[in-house]
C-alpha cells in the first residue's frame, strides 16, 4: 500500500507506477529554508488553499524559482490540522478532474508547516510570532470565507468574540482578524518591517475588507491603551503594509467518494473522508476542477513569490476590479444562480446534470451570451466570451465536480442585486439598450420567486437553502399556492434593496410578475414557462 507521508514518498517508483506525480525538489531543504527565513504564511487551511494556492507554490519549487514553502495556520477548525495535515506530514494528494474523465494526480508538498491558533497549543502560536517577527516574511494570505472578515452582527454591534478580543488586547486573540492584527503588532514592535496581507477569498473588494477589519481592531486597541499609538499608522502606511485586491475562481468541492474509491484502487492507504465537529468535510486528498484563475493587484512591499510563473496574473487594482465584475455580474455567477434555482425546482442534484437539459442550457446561454455580453465589463486580460465558453462547455458540464444546485442557492437574496441588478442597470444607462428587451434575466428573477414557495415543479415540498432573509421573503408569498392567478409577489419585487433597481419603474416588474404567475398554473408549469421564453 502507498502511504501519503514523507517516508512513503521515498518509494518513488511505486508512486510513478500508478501515475501520481511527485515533488521535484528536496523537501528537507525547503523545510529548513522555511524555518530559518519564512516568506509566506497562509490563514485558512481548507481545500481552495491546498488545491490551488499551495499547488501554485509547488510549481515554483519544482522549477527552482522558489526555495521556501508555505506555513499554513488554521484559526477556526483546528481538527483540519489534526486530521488532514499532521497524519500526512502536511502533504496533500491533489486530483484535478477533467470533464473527459481524466484524473491528473500529484502530491503537493509546498506546505511545510501546519499550525493551529488554539490557545492550548502555545508552541504553535509562538512559532507564528517568530514568523511575523522575522524580516524575511513577505506576505500573509487568507482564505477564511467572507464571514471571517466580519466584526459585527446584523445589529451593527461587535460580535461577542470580537468584543472579548478588543477588551483583552493583542495577547490572546481568538477571532481571525484579531489574530492577524495581533501578529502584525508584533512585527511592528520588532522593527516596523514591511509585508503584504493578501485576501484570496471569493468576495468583492476582499483586500479592503481585510484592511478595514484589521485597522478597526488596531484603532480600538489604541483607544483602550492596549497598543502603541503608532501601530494603526503603520498598518495604513503603504510603504510598509499593503492589502491588494484579488479575484479567485476555482471549484474545489467536498471530497468525492468516486475519487476516494479510485485512489484506493490504486493502492493508497488511509484515504478516509473526515467530517469535523465544525462540519468541515476534508480528506488527505483534494479533488478540484482543472480551470483556475487568481488575479492579484501587484502591490507588495517586501517582495513576493514569482507566482506569475505558475499562471497567476499580477496587474493593477482597476483591472482586478474589472475581472471580478466580469465574473460576478456576467460570465459565471449569474449563470450559476440561474441553474441553482431552476435545478431545485426541477429536481436536480448536480449542476453537471442540468447542463444536459437543453432548456436549462439555453436559459444560461441567453443570460450570458445574449443579455450579458452586450454590457460586460471587459478587463482586457481575460476575454469575456472565452470565459463563458469555458464555464458552460467545460466547467459546469464536468460530471466529476459534485457541485449541487442546493449549495449554490444559499443566500440568494444577498446576490440578486449584483448578479442580475448590475446588468439591468447597464441596460437602463446604455444608449441603444432597453431593459424591457431582457427576457432570460427577468425570467430568472421570476424563477427565484417561484422557488421561494418551497414547492417543486411537481407540487412536492422541498427544503429551501439557508438565506438570512428567508422568513421575510416567504412572508410576501405566504398565502400563495399552485393554481393562484394573483399573489403578493409585487411586494417582493418592489424591494429595491434586493435588486438594486426599481423594477416597476423601468418596465420589468409587470413582466416578471406575469412570468411568475405562469409558473403557478400547476405541476409542470415551471418547465413549460422556461421553455416558452428560451426556446
């Protein structure tokens, strides 16, 4: 049996015999270099980091364009370190899954240390302090989800964990933003060394979110007399500290049973899938799609890895913003949401299966090509139509990516104004275009309203995905049922905050309302309505 650990890798012939690519560098030398002159620490030890970011550094190590690895730090789910890192000597078996069924397998060894910020692991935290005090540190990157940057709740008050951190100061922080700020303070005290903090999370203006949270904590600690007065200035001095924007795009879903089975057949031992007590799905392997994009604002103060050699794009802030808008408002996210909502109503469990449905494929093609491309933000470095081609022909259609419409439908109320409202606004503001000419986008909004009933196209109830506004939204439709010719949907459609535009003022409200009522006529009406407007 093949064992995924440092000792197991010594039998190179056995790994190569089953088609698994091994690192091409001296692992011990890289580990030594990283210990004495660390350059990169990453917060958030999940799949997107292991399957994309760490693999990019691996490519540099393989080509001798880097000689240090990455230090992974987990601030939330410490079982990740105990169950997916330590037992395997921090190695990851990466499986890239092509739509044609081919699996490209490699061992990623660029993560050379794994640390948990749990307070009962003082050695790990002391190592982090040591790393941040070292002048050689170039950057700290983050994949902690958008929620990781939030300091306040819906009421605008500090979260309880953040409030405790603000009272306690930089000595024993718990929230990831407090931890990052505390470590930056140690760097400040050691000599105000420069470094760059890089959010790689899939959220708008991610670098600004990171910056704003860290500076808010620093100022609050300063106000309470817990840190030196110059610390907040240090974080805001762009000759010392920067927070670049990034755009990241790669699907790294939960560990696949199919991939697990394939690896076991090759003779790999201990390929167990683990669900932690915090409900994280992890394994010694990461399965992911082949496609990947990471665009980074090139604004670093203490040097950086040559990640452009691994396909990462470095550019200016405006271009990063344009790439994100292209993806989020036109070329990917709106199509994903349309498939998610319609898929839930039509009984689908996989996005890839929806792409075999001619009607649903035509729906997303209309949203992307026909209605989106005329107003797309073109970033210049990625061609929008080519991006949509790849999304529809390869990425969404990949049967080996176990992504579900139910997952994508989560928090839809928070997404409608960006994913659809921005395109509608462009039709309002662009000469020669008329929002009333739109069909597929208003149809998708009508599908969302129909989805909120929690009754599928056959009339059977189904569980709606989590959404912070679910109770309010369903309240608009509480007395609506199949067969009704009227409803309270107008109250929902008049909520400008949901859509970013006043749908009735621009001539779309009545159109969406009519589409919604067509879908209420009875079982099968959702499909027949979609077919009517897209075929």
